């Protein structure tokens, strides 16, 4: 069952939006800056793989670990420290004397970004409603769009590529200071309390309504089938989003006969529909409910994939891409927002960390695998692959949504009352981090 979150503080909401913008900046700088970086270090074009691999390893590691450490360090501390780490690493980009040093900095950027991504998503899932959750992820797209503009402006001005990273590093430093100054505002306070043991199902029922601190060992989180079905669902969703955007150009040019210029515009329309969809459907989800919008969106993704898979004119595939983009728009934010409904509030932070990590794996492995399949068969397999992935995502979501979270007894802490009653009172559930 979902609860309506209180109205978020304007200052924290603004910082959350800026945090999501900052997540999109570093990766998009590399695309424009790499030719200059490659020439500066005198390395082959494919050497960019080392940078991407290091960043991915760091991102996956920290996004998963962040979900398991949030209760110990606090959201504010995690955001401040991780953003500062990203700022220092980007500064390292700007002064790197060799590619090896830059690859090391990419690892650190990944560590910082993964923790920020996981921390912000975990906080937003409990503090913000569907509208802001969708808009936050739309602002990630804004960051991805701003990054190339920064690097292009730097290079057009005759400056070295290092200035692009230096500018973003300075912006990240300012954001880290802002997070540090608001650490207490991000804190999820827990009053003094005593503990009782209940089953995992009872803990999930108590947590949203009573004021209980649910203390669950890590192994109990990892035992929940809903945690793993949700984790796999995130991997499949991101695999669809990235695969469609990565291989659509090849499909439209080699498979459907469009010119490069027109196909490029169509791919931009796909990403644009994703951005617009998050803005529009954030409002719709707040009015109609997350579950209804999620189911409609998942069905829409499948319909769009079928349109792409049908052999026919290029216009049909383009329509399918736009449908996939618009339908997919709210899926990532709403799946994050409803994580507590599937796994229980006591497991939410950890589950979100696993989900964010899985999304990185899905973005890396499935599109690459599709590339191998396309090279050995035909680019037309893209549509069929998207259909299979979309249907798998629907099945996983329905299975996870209808299966109650279960587990062994968990320690639920209820606040002591003045009259000695230990069974009621308004307290927010948190995980103790053990």
C-alpha cells in the first residue's frame, strides 16, 4: 500500500534536482571530449573502453553498497561525501598527465556517482511523490544534454578539453558544499525506542502506519524474492531503454533505408519523447496512481516494440520508437518509488541500491549482446529482442507486485510511551544497517 508523502522542503527538492542534473554531466562530456583526449594522450580510439569500464565498475560497486550503508551514514553525509569525491575525481581528469591516471579518476567518478544515484533515489522514494520522482529523472536527461554543450563551448572557444571537466568539477564542488550544509535537513530522525520481534510480513505492515524502527539483518533482505525480481526488472528496463536508443540509428538507416540525417533526428525524437514523457506522466501518475500508470506504461512499451519489429516502412519503426520512449518514461522513477510496496519499508534502501546497480549491468551487457546478435544476423532482430524484453519486464513486475514480501522475524522498534505502553506511537521505519 502506498502512502502520500508530506510536501517536500523546497531547498531539499532543489538540491535533489541539481543532484540529478549533476549525474548526467560527466558521461556526456566524454562523447564530445574524447577525440581531443585521445589526441592529447596519443592513444587509439578504442582506448575509451578502459575509461567506460572503470566508470561502470565504480558505479556498480558504490550504488549497491550505498543501499546497505544509508542507515549508518545518513543520506546527507552520503550525498555530500560522494559529490565531493566526484568533484575531486573530475578535477583529476582536468590535470591527468596520462590515460592511466584518467582511468583511475573514472573509477572514482563512478564511485561518487553511483552512491549519489542510489542515495537520491532511496531518499526520493520515501520523501517525494510520483510527480517529483518523474521530474527528477527528467532532470537527469537535462544533465546529459547540458554536458555536450559545455564541452562544445570549451572547444569552440579554443580551450583545452580539460577546461570542460574543470568547469563541471567546480559545479560539483559547490553542490557538495550545499549537501554538507544541509546534512541535518536530510536526516531521517528516529526517536528513542525499544525493540520487539515480529515476522517480516508483520514488519512490512507495521512500518508504514505505526512508528516503528524495523531492524532487519542483511540476509533477510537478500532472501526476499521480490528484491531479486525487482532487481532483474530494473536491468531489463534499462536494457530496453539503452538498446532502443543505441541501435535505432542502424535499424533506420540499414534496415529501413532512411538517410543518416533523418535517422539521427528520429533517434533524437526517441530521447526527447523520454524526457517529455517524464514531465507529462509525472503529473498523470500523481492523479491516477503509480500502479495504474506503471501497468499502462509497460503495456505501451510492448506495443511500441511490436511496431518496431513489424517489417514495413520506416515511419512505422519511428512511431514505435516514440511510443517506446514516451511509454518508458515513468517506468524507472515509478519502479523506484514503489519499491517499498514490493519489498517492505525495512528493505527499501538496500533493494534500491541493488536495483540501481542492476540497471548499470543491464545498460552494459544487453545492448552489447544485441550488437553481437545484430552483427551475426540482421539489424531487424532489434525489434524482436525488444518485444521479448518488454514482455519479460511485464511478467517480472506483475509477479513482484502480487507476491508479498516474507522473511524471518525482524526486530521492530516501537517508541516508549509515557504510560509505559510500547505498542503505539508515530515513528518512521529505518534499517539498522547490520
